[in-house]
């Protein structure tokens, strides 16, 4: 017996096939085949429309302390606003990656100069998320 994994219209099935011996009695032998068992897979998520970028500092200048994304993911929420004073370790935003919520924190004391992302936006590792002064 041979085992195969087959995908039909996006559904994956594991099936087994019995090899024929080549001997025929004239009438095909009845074979009861079990229904294919679907293999569970992650649901496909449709891409959401790109959200508008978050407003930057009124002066348009970015801060000299850069906060970058440590991993690819999706911005769930912003916890700090432009102009807000933050201390080292204060949460600036929440980044979802691999179904886990990750707190992105201020690397040092300062004032939020810009927030360069918005909730719902996808980011890659190394993308600039915010700046501090």
C-alpha cells in the first residue's frame, strides 16, 4: 500500500492506494474506500486594506533614538502618543508575531518624537516603529 498527500481546491487529504496485482477475474472487485480525511491547516487570512500612517511630530522631525521592529508582525495597538514622555521600559506599542503579543518598549528615557506605524499595519524586522528624543 502506498500513501499520498493530495491537495484539491485548497483542501489537503491523506490517501492510501493499494497496488493491483495485475490478475483479473473479469469483474472488478468491489473496494470499500474510506472517505478522505482532511488535514487541518491554518485558515487563510485576507489582506486588510493598508491603514493610513500615524501622524508624526508637528515639527516633522524625527527623534535621534530609533525604535525598530525586532521581528515581522502586525501592530495591534499604540500605547504612547507623540509628545508623551516615556521612561526606559515603558510600553510604546504592541506587536503581534506568531500569535503572541509582544510589548515594544522605550530603550531609554525620552519623549516620543514620532510614531511611524498605525494599528493593523504589518511590519518587517528592522522597520522603524517610532523615534524618541
